[in-house]
């Protein structure tokens, strides 16, 4: 694949992900779509607007893919298989993280302390 066509492919993928994210709204994220976007390294994390985990997952999946390919070309199949297992683990983590991130999107962590009360009553 030529360098220019690879750049066009990456730009197209980025446009598809961003248009889906904008079309889906800001208050709620679709968990199924977040999991499907994990086909692209870090796609589900970018969709749920969690950019730091997206960058980490993207970089690790791409690095592991590179080393798996390198070890395959060098006919070091044990190292290649190890890289592929790590890649599968990171992919599984990415899918699970994207699902949870989409389900928890917009969840307010802070609680109003005035609304929290503890009471206990005794009946004789």
C-alpha cells in the first residue's frame, strides 16, 4: 500500500469515528458501538472521550503488532506467538474498557453530602 493511500485510510477512519461520535450526542454513548470501534486501535476509548487510555492502547497495540510482524519475518515464532497473545489480551482489555466507558459516560461521581443520611431505629 502506498504511503499516500495509507494516510487517506487513516484520515477516513478518523472522520468516520468522529462523525459517529458527534451524531450520537453528548449525554449518552452507545456501548455496542464503542465495542465495535475497538477494531481500530483505541477507537472505543476515543469514542467515549477518554483520550489518555486511547493513546496508551493505540500505541501498545501498534507496537505489539509491529514486533509480532518483525518476529514473524525473522522466523522467531515463539516470540511472535508471545506478542500475539499480548495483543489479544490488550484487545480484550480495550473492548471491556470501551464498554464500561460507554456505560459510565456522563455519570456524576460526586455526591451531595446533604442528601446522604444514615438512620437506624429500634422497635420494642
